[in-house]
């Protein structure tokens, strides 16, 4: 039995650890039959291990479920595969539930496969991401309307105030300046929102994401770090991103500046970490379609700041949501729009000990452009 025999022969203490795992764990043999489960899996499927180990994978997931393909892919590559928004369970076992799925081989021969079901699913975060994209589109339409309907009257108000100013006494001229300053402030806000109304197709080309991050780093250093250190952990084999270099710089510069401000306000010092990785098992379900998009390029911005308040975390990419007292809440909404325009997703999550991670997942550059990046070009 090989690896399975080793699993079954776990010492009692280790078996207790496996059963204590909060996520359901299912082990399949080379015929895709369930041969082992933990206590969380029994609770999840509302069935005992005796019942579950009589079933095959096809009886736990709906027909044509991506879980079946994931297991096959793991056997073929002897690698780890992640799937999001997977339906598992049958009416007999308590109905279908949407979960994330992590599939990995046990041992080196690929005969036995372990599936871990994540009930606090990344799929939910991706659904939020689609909502953020919809919110960004709503802001796009609102920005176009504001530009047309508000900027012209503002110019008239400012012009009228300036015409009145010479005929007024010194006491009243302060009120005129107040009118001019406030109209300028509103116009500046409208100008910022106008960026959202730009729905022109991106001028795409293969982009070295490490060159993008290096430019962001240089801009951060030029602006002054004041006790903040910057560190990098890059995957040198990362293929090119298909997109706009300038817009990607804007994305990661916004994220880096937010992180810098958060660390300055809390501790006055900290570490900003840029990481890149290739995640070939990451796929995303497209709403209203059976298509699953591969998003293997991962770029993260980590900080050691105080983190995002729990009540803001689900809404952090929505317009006008900000944890900063003086913030307008448009920076992260713009990040979500640009990442969406690139066909990717962005998420925010707390780090294990302290701080926040912003994770951006992007698609590959098509066909021949999928060559590894040369970090020496930085």
C-alpha cells in the first residue's frame, strides 16, 4: 500500500493532529476511491468514515466537476493544484457546497492523492473582487457624468466669484477666496474620478514585472523612506505580463505608498516586501460561464503595518472606502480597475503575525511571449 499504509499507521498522537485540522481532508487511491478521511471531512459531508470510504470521488462531486480534472492533473504532474469555487457533496450527503480545493500527491509515485477542502474560500474573495469590478464600472459612468455636468458649472462659479472680488471690501474678499478654493478642491476631486471613465482598450505588450517593481522601488526611495526598509523576493523564472507598464507601475506604487503610510503612522518604521511567484495551479471561475481562467503570475506587496480593520477588509477596494482620516478612498478602487483591465484579480489579507498583504494575480502573456524574465535587465 506504500504511502497509504504509512498514513493508516500514523501514531495516535499524529492521528489526533490530523483529526484536529479544521479543514476536511480526503485521501484517494489510484482508482479515485476514498480511502481515508479526517474528522472535519466527516462533519462536512455529514457521514461517517465508514460510509465515505465506500464512495468514489465521482460520488462526492457533481458530474464534470473541475475536481476530477484536478486529481488527474496532480497524478500527471505530481504537483500541487489549487481550484476555487468547486461544488462538492451530493443531496444524499447533505447537499452541494462551494469550496476551494487544494489537491496534492502523497509520495512520489502519484498513486495516492490528498484533497483539502477550504470552507473559508478564496472563491468568496474572488466574488468580492467581481463586485469591486462592478463598483469600479459604476464609478466610471458616474465620473463621466460628473466631468460633464459639474466641471462646467464650477468654472462659472469660480469666474463669477473672481469678477465680484474687486468690488468687495476686504472682509468679504476672504469669502470670495473661500469660494475659489472650494471650487478648485471639487474640480480636483472630479479630475481624480475622471480616471475611472477611461474605458479605452489597453495598449498591451510583454512587460517584465520585475522592471516595474524596480521602478516603483526607485520612486519610493526618491520620495523618502524615513526608517522603512524595502526588500525583494523574486522568482527569476517568472514569464512576462501582458499589459501596460505605466498602469502596472501605478498599481504597485499605490499599494506601496499605502503600505508606507500605514507603517509610518503606526510604528514610524517597518519593512516593505515585494514578492513574485509562478502559481500554475491557480484558476478562477468566470461568473456566468463554465470557463476557468488561469492566473499563474503572483505579485505581492507585504507590509508590517497595523493591518486593515476587520470591518473594512471586505470593502477595501470599493470607491470612497478608506481607513485614512483624510483619504478619499479612490486609490484602491483605481487599483482594482487597472488589475481588472489586465484580466487579473487583487485581494487584501492580513499577514500571519502583523501587517497586510496585497496579492495581485495576473494572466500569462499569450503564446511565444511566455519566456522567462531576465532579472539582469533591472
